[in-house]
């Protein structure tokens, strides 16, 4: 029933409340052509707006999460065409998503693929995943956060090495460096991401969104500003029904019944 060309989307999980977006351009290892990125950002926005969805998963195939921006598409672009079309601006829509996004990465996550994973809130990797920022090899630099986000999770020396060498990193190394939070056998990866998404979705969606916003704020602020922001949101949770319900349920030794209010 869908006319999607580059992705497959479906709701998954026991309660059908997890939005799964699978990149599906196998012949090009899920290279992120314009059409794919448009479909991806629209799918994520649709799940973000869907009250029945608690969390979103972005994944690819066992061979490739995404092998980067589409090099063939970029080949003849120019500085002025990039300025005029606002190349990559549609990516910003992903960061506007209020719901948690889990990247489930099997295979190659290179260039824009690695950047896409880092734009997500949590990265789970399959044992054979390969991360990297190989733009330098083809005469350019990362353009969707590669030089900015990796340094924040892995530190300067490592991020610099990855961006300057173009070398691929294994899942084990990504785990050790803090790029990903867990590693699983490839065939278990999506299942584990769904389990995590389901766990998150048990909580109040309203409060989950506030928590995500607060963690992300750490990227943008000093510690004292961030602590102040967090405190405001924390106080703010006391204006919600779900905070009251959550604490009442604990005291009454029962499961909370969150209403998203
Ligand atoms: N763009 C276009 N086509 C690609 C890409 C790509 N990034 N990656 C792979 N493909 C295509 C190949 O051209 C090939 O197609 P064909 O059979 O028609 O020639 C097919 O996918 C299979 O690829 P290979 O035959 O190369 O497969 P291998 O298993 O030999 O190698 C690799 C796999 C190592 C992943 C290899 O394909 C490779 O190095 N790919 C390019 C990786 C890369 O340089 N990525 C960075 C691109 S630049 C970038 O991302 C800039 C970021 C800017 C922001 C992002 C916004 C979208």
C-alpha cells in the first residue's frame, strides 16, 4: 500500500507501538540519496506525531546500515549549487524528533551513515558493524555532524584519528570508545533494539520526551546552565498527571497507568 522507494516502515513490538524504519536500497548499500533522506525524515516525523508510537528504530540490512551520502549524486554538485539547494538541510528534521530514536547498526555505517547513527539518541551495534568517516579519502570532510558529534562521545584524539585517517572502526572498538552503548550478534540486533524501545515506551511519553530533551541539552550548554535547565524540567514534571501517577503507583505497590498528561 505504500509508495516508498528507499525505505520500509512498519510498527513492531508486542504492543505494536514501536516505529521501525528500515533503509532499503540494497544495491547501493543504503547510500543516502536525496530520495532516501526525504523518505526517512518524513517517516520519522510521522512516527513522532503518532500517539500510539513510543519510540523509533532506524536500521538497515545486515550488510549495511548506510555507506554514506550518495557519492554518484554528489559528483557534479558545486559550492554554489550546495548553497542554493541547502544540501543536507533536511537532516535537521531528524533532530526535531521528540521521541527517542535508536539506531540499530549492522554492517557499514560510513560517512553520512555514521553521522545518521550519531544523530540518533542511542546506538546499538551488531558485532560486524563498521563505523567510519571516510570522506577525507574522497576529498571532502564530514558534513552532517561527523566532526562535531564523534568528538563529544569519543574524545578528541580518537575522533581526530577517525576523521583524518578515514579508517573503519569495529563494533568492539566503538563500544570501548563510547560511540555505541551495546553490541549484539547481528541476527539479534533489531530484536534487542525493539526490547529497549519497548522498555522506554512503558514510561510516560511526556516525561520521556522531557528526559531526552534534558540529556541533549548537555551538548549545547555549560554544566551550570545544563544543571539549571534540568532542574527546571524536573520541577516541571511535578505539573504533570504522569509524575503524580508514577509516584502514587510506587507507593501503592502497583503498576502506573500513564495517560500522557
Ligand atoms: N554512494 C554511492 N554508491 C555507493 C556508496 C556511496 N556512498 N557506497 C557504496 N555504493 C555502491 C557502489 O558504488 C556499488 O555500486 P555498483 O555495484 O553499482 O558499483 C555498491 O554500492 C556496492 O559497493 P561496493 O562494490 O563498493 O562494495 P564493497 O563491499 O566492495 O565495499 C564499502 C563496501 C567499503 C562500503 C565501499 O562501498 C565504500 O567505500 N563506499 C563508500 C563509503 C564512503 O566513502 N562513504 C562516505 C561518503 S561521503 C559522505 O557521506 C559525506 C557526508 C555528508 C553528509 C551525509 C549526508 C547524506
